[in-house]
C-alpha cells in the first residue's frame, strides 16, 4: 500500500522546480533537463511484498531504486550474457513472457549480476500454460490435515494445479515489474538495440541504455514482525509509521427470504448456503483478471440468484437460501474463515446449526464437452448421519440437469474436495455439501491465478465491428454455457430449499450473464453498470479491464459492483423519494431491519443526459472479511490466514543512458584541477596585485 | 550522472568564482554587501524579463514552433538589455553610495573605490547568473542517468559547466568595463559591453553545436579580460617585468 507524503530528496525538488513552467495548481511533472535524461515507464505493474505468519514473499528493491544495464532476453542463450559473459554487471533483464519460468527465475535469484527484471506480457498467452500459484493452493488451511483425512492432506491424492510453479510464493531480492504496454516494451528494445549491442566483435560501448526500478517495501521477515512493529509505532509514536496492512475487505451476502440481520435466526430455521469466491491474484500487484478462477463462478452464482428470485413461490419455501460471495479466498480463505468464526461466536445472524446444506461453485467456465463435476468430501461421506444427506444432495443435483445442456457427473467418492470455501465450514462442523467444478481432478484452467486468466482464457469471443453497447448485450458461447450452469444450480437450490413445484420454468437469463461477463472482464464503464450504482461513486467504473485483488483498503471495486449487481438482480424497485430511500426509518412501509435500501442513479433517458434515479429494496448485506488472526491478535496463527501486504512510498520505473565511469572520473578530476588552479592563481595575483596593477597615470588600489 | 559528475561540474562552473570570492571579497565586509546587492539586482532583472517572456508564451499558441523559437530569441534579447539596464541602475546606486561613504569617513576618502565596486558588482552579477544556469542541471546530474536517450549530446553537463564558468568571468569583466565607461563618459565602452553580451547569449542558440557557443565565448572572454586588465591599471610591461623578475630570482646570482 502506498504511503503518501514523506520527505523526498531536497536537491532534486529544489532544482527541479526552478525550471518548471507551472504557476497553477497543476502537477509539475518534470523539468526540461529531466525530460532530456529520463523516459518514464507509465504502464507497469510491480511485484510487491506479501507476508504471512512465517515467510515473506514477493520482491524488494533498494531504497533509491535499483539500476542496471538493460539486456533483452528473448531466448535461453541470451541469459548467459547476463549471468557470465556481460562486461557491465549488474544487468536489468527484459524478459519475454514465454521465458518467465521457475527454473529461469531460480537461476536469476542465485546470482548477484541481476539488479532487476521487467517482464513483457506475452500476447498471445503462453501455449503451455502458466501459473505462478502453488500446485496445492491454500494447503494447510483447508479441512484435510493429519487428523481429518491425512491421506488427502498436502495434495497427496490429487494435485489440483499441476502447472503451478509457485513463483508468487518465492522471495526475490530484486524488483520485478510487468510491462503491460507493448509500445513501451518496443521503446525499451529500441534503446537496447541502439546502444547495448556489441559492435564489431568487441563489447558494447558506453553510453549504455539502463533502467531503474523503484519498489522499496517497508515490511520484512513475516507478519508477526511487522504487526509487532506496527503496534510499537502506534503505541509510542506521535505519527506512527505503519509498515504493513492485513489483507481485508468485505463479504457480500443476501438471502432469498428476508431475515432480520440484527437478530439471530431461530434454531429451527434452516438455510441452504450457496457460495463462490470473488477474488483472484497474480504475481504482480493489483493485476488479477481472474476470469476462470473467480469471475465465471460468481457470474453464474448471480444469474442463479436472479432466476430464483423470479420463482413465484420463492418466499414460501420451507428453507431459506443464502447467496454468499467470499472475498479473499485466494489468501488462505480470509472471507470464509471469518464468516465461520462469526457464526461460531454468534456474531452472524445465521448459526452453523442452521445450515442445512452447502453448495459451492468453483471454476465452471471451461467445461469439457458440457461435463460438470460434483465433488464431495469423502471423510464426512463416511459419517453415518451426514452420508444420507450428502447422497440426497447429489441426487438433487443430478436431477436438476435434465433438459439442460449440462452433464452432471459425480467424481469418485474417495477423491477429496478441491480448494474451496466449503472446506472451512467443514472444519467447524460436518455439513452436507458439494462443490461444482469443470475439472474432474486437476484444474482445466492452465492460467490459474496468473495475468493470462482473462476473457480469452474462457473463450469469450466477440465478432468484429460491434459497438460497446452491442458488445454488452451480445451472448457469447461462454455466456450461454454459464447460463446453463446457473440454471442447474438454481433448480437444485429450489429443490434443496424444499420447493415442490415444476423446476423446468426456472431458467437463468443468458443476456444477464453476458452483460455481467462484459462488465466484470472487459469494461466496467458500461451503460448497465452505470445505471445500477449509487450517484456519488463515479470513480468506481473504469475503461480498463477490472482487477479482482482483495487489497488492503476497502471496499474494493469488485465487492461494490457485486453488491450493486446483486441488489439489482434480486431486489425490487420501491416508490420512495430520495429522502425516504436514504433514511428508511422515515419512509412508510419500509423495514430497515429486514431490507437494505439503495438510491441508484438509473439509466439515461433517451435523447437526454439526465438519469432517472430510483430506490432499490434488497436483502444484500456486507460483512467484514478480515482474518480472525488479526481480531485475536494471533499473528503467527497456523489456523487462520495471516496474509499482510507491505507498505511502500514510491513505485515507478524509468529508462535512461549511463555514462562510463572513466568519463565521470575525468569530469571530477578536471573540476578539482580547475578549482585548485583558480585558487592558486587568484592567491598569487592578489599577492602581487600592487606590482601587476601599478601603472603611472591611472588610479591605483 | 552520480556524485562524481555533480562535484566535477560544480567545481568547473564555480571553482574560479569561488577562488575570486574567497581571496578578494569575503574578507572585506563592504565588498560582501556589494556582491550580494549585485546578485540581487541581477535577480530582479531576470525576474522581470522572465515575466515578460512568460506572458508572451502563455498568450501565444504553444503549437506554433517557429513562433515559440522567435519568442525565445526575443526573450533572450530583452533579458540581455534588461540586465545591462540594471547594471546601469546599480552603477548609479553605487555612485550615490560612494558619496555617502565619503561623508561618513574620517579622512574624506571612500574606503572602497569605484573600480573595486565595479569588479565586485560584476562578480555578483556573474555568480547569480551562474547559479541560475547551473543549479537545476546539477540537481539532475545527481541522478544515475546522463543526457542522450533522445539523441542529445552526452557532453551536456560538461559544456554547460564550462559555459557557466565563462559567463561568470564575462560578467566580472563587463562590470569593470561598464563602470569605467560610465565614469569616463565613454559610451562606446558601454555599447561594447552590451554588444558582446548579445553576441555571447546569441551564440548559445548554436547549441548543441557546442563549438559554436563555447569558442566565441572564450575568445571574447580573453579579449574582455585583457581590456579590463589594461583599464585597471595593468600593462604588459609590468606583466613581463613580473615574469622576468621571477625568473631572475630563481636563477642563482653570483655573490648574493
């Protein structure tokens, strides 16, 4: 997280502002001399330091940035120049995205001749797949350990992410940046070709093209150390210097039948929970497109919620359905562990005893020949009281796929659950539940938690020449497939909640799914999202593809957008004025305890620039998603997630030319010589002034 | 370009001026006052001329490159003329000051002569001019990069330092010449100062062809130095005598 303020170097500030032609309040960028020297790289993403209870992972640079001579590595042999042959270490390596592999990174890590790395994003994505996550995601924080299903712990039975090279969880002592813009990469390569290539057999000559990366991280060692330093600073310092922040945000949840959020649920009431995660991660900070790992699942979930709310007897079902969207699941289940903790301590309206069954949607977009797999927990499946309920759950699921182009199949009953939020609930209590995924054993997703998990990864293709409005509404095959999954889920949930009517009328709307996919994967600033958000949140929508990283300051854009979309799809429009909507206690017929009221800005009138706002009544709530380890101040906890993100002041990158050491020393020597010479000359002239300047007829001193 | 270049360029640009200051000015409080006041006068002249240029630039179209170049040339011209005008104003002020100093002194004689004032005033002008030319370059010289990524010459810092040194010297000699011209009513001396100032400032438009700006400036500097030396009461005979005297001292003399 960036810390604002702080003392910058005085010299450059004083000197730099002198030549700045800007008397207005506009930001004074660089003076003309600085523009002659440096080319800043604007479209980059850094790799930052994350810490958990025992380790630090990520990258670190020196306090005043790391500088190195640029070397472009396009094939493996180029690396020898950097590691052994090159005469001007340290080098700043510009790497093609294809070569960004674990074994190359370990070679770079072991040498001192590398001062930094810039990775050029590879278009198209590497064909063999790339995943910097672990092979066994969230290992040790799920349900399988030495007491519960030891043969399933640590992925002994199934390796979920075989392509995972674990780079995101390595510690590097040099900065690594991602170059997102191909034009900037070309500028760097041009500078390299003009100055850094060897000429006529001899080595390259000065001046050489160099790059400087600034990404100094304040936190070190692990979460225990940095939180302890935080507490010391907060206790004793007048202006505390916090060094790290816990990863936290909010979970979004909503119920089909409204419940009183401030009172606890009756023990006899039962709830069916349907859950998905809404966050992802990649090697680089705030780059987390998460198309297959997160977006596909929560979009299907949202579509199922919309379909269920349209069912006529939804409010008379015997059991309630709770739609839960967990944030922070990528980092050892922050959101779900917090919800379970709150449920155990009666801080949440729903208790663990109220949960009838649990359905989770994992990655569902890359279905191979329309197959969708049902995963259940083998250990609780052997429990005599839970087993029949699990069987009934699976039966319901298999029945719900009749008539839909989805082939539901159950995986082998001795296979463990994939990494999922359901595992945290199982840790607390044996609950019957299932996880739906498009993979039978290993992930179908070859770019799990990487920068390449984008709309292209889930095969979203639009025809050429469509306007943004048309693209928003165009139903791709992916949208159709996710709508089918949502239909299955909605029908299963209806039956699990005790519904007895005909389920064939329950259908998810592919158009809604395609609008959500467009909004969450391509551009959030579209007309539909603009019409469903609050009025004062213009900064929420952008033109770039949105990133779904949990971050440290909340709420992040993804959480807010999921909240607004859920409210729009499951809520009802009520006829309140703005005053009444913002203060529901004054509105007649409003029930502040059961519902949440939001004043949204509405869509634009045709042929007009003004919008028609209205009030939405929904059951959408937010709960805090901060790991219980930070509530309990157990920073070394092995039971709850302890992930924190370091703070930093300045992250930027720039390229420039460096001169040879000889020229610098010559300049210094010439300067000192001139200084000494002039001092001596002045002294002698002054001493002999009476002789030198004595001429008759003129005024003497 | 790192610390070595920073110190090297600082010493090149300000070394001679530092020597002159240390040896001739800093021990005499009156000269210090005149130095600082001179620097201030130059600063005011720069402020006014830059205000005029800034208004002209803001009022014009920033995309029109020939117009911007023309405005820059006009700005330089105006600045040179304004600096010389302020030099004249300072001369007038110092003249008045001498009358005051004479009135205050015990023996009816001013503790400082107008020639000394001329030298110190010129040095003050030069120091402030050099500071404004060089300080922001030095700040950027501290960073790791050197000029050149857009194709400019690598010797940018070095040539700027040498140019600053020559400008400081030139201002000192112009001060001496100008005040002498004002004292003895020789208007052609003042005109020569203005003309050479214009030539030196104009020659900087030859940059990045540094030969075109440095060599004329250094030649002019040596010419001004010789002229100022003659006007200050020195002559070549004394110089040669001094040098010969030194030689005869070093060679062993019989019987002494």
